[in-house]
C-alpha cells in the first residue's frame, strides 16, 4: 500500500508552528464550515446531521475548543450568522500547475473578482468549473504524527476502522478513506486515542508538476500565499511538487 507524498502534510507541519493570528484564521474557517453545515446539512444536532458531525470531528482534530464549536452551532441554529455559499474555483498557476480553490463567501462578486485578480497577477488564469478537477481524486486524508506510534498497529487500526489505504511518510502516517467515511474513521480513531495533525476530505493530485524557473516558483508561492490569506478561502489544492 502507499501513495507516497500524496498530500500536503509538509505544509501542514509547517503550519503547525504558525502564530496565534493564524490559529485564529483556522478557527474562522472552521466556523464558516460549521455554519454552512448547520444551515445546509439539516440543523444543529450532529446525530441527525452527518455533515455537521464531520465538521465537528475536523474542528476537534485541529484543536478548535469545544466551547467555540458549541457557540458557533448555537449562533447558526438561531439563524444568527451570515449566509455563506460554497463556490469552487479552478484554474492554472504558472507553467500549468493545476489549482483548485474552495471558498465560502457571503459576497460572490467580491470573491470572484479577487480570485481572478490573484491568478492574473501571478501568471495564471482562472478556468471553467471542471477544467482541472479531473486531475485530482477526492479522498479523506487523516494525518497523524508517527513519533511513538508503531506502524503495524496504526495500519491495523486504520483498516479496522474502515480506512482504504495507508502510507508512511516518515514524520507522519497518512490514512486514506472514501470521502464519505472520513468523519466516521476520524471519530473511531479518536476513540482509540489518536491525535491528528489534520483530518479532512482533500483533493489529492494524481500527478505532480515540478517548476523549473525561479520566477515560476516565486510566482506560485505568492499566489498560494494570497489565496491562503484570503478570509473567503477555505482550502487550496494544487499539484505543484514543492
């Protein structure tokens, strides 16, 4: 088994050392996801709303305090809280790197014009929906630090809880699931005492592109930074071999 190097764990590990302001940003993104899950997924009770249940598992996996989670759910349930819609943008970065940007926005026009501006500014272009998503597979990806964990035991636990694949990436183990099983497997592993670096449904690239010129690398980094820093952006997936 193993789909070596297939996720963004390197970025995640480097994200873990980030500052409080960036932690706050993670909370903001998770809050939006929870609000949308309550409103679109069927109400504030996770037992009756699997989308919300998955969001809560994901929020816990990235250390969002339970109080914060509860407050956001209450707010959304009381119809207090902005209406966000999920819009996915697809396009190309420099030298044809495929980029998928998942946003949650309360102002579609603002977000669309910002996305277009970012891509244009750094030698890329936004395309039509579907233009690059065929280059990715949608999978649940659960990442745990490998330190102090026995590989055989993790593999056994992963398969027992319903995972479909496993990969040893050195500093971390990656556990893959079908997209719909991500929340259930995360929860089952949490009950077994696992602590996660991340746990979410990701768009995993089938192939990677290496950028040759320093200029392209600089442009790609700048594009990703702009996207990551935009409050409306929930996730960025790309196939650049960093």
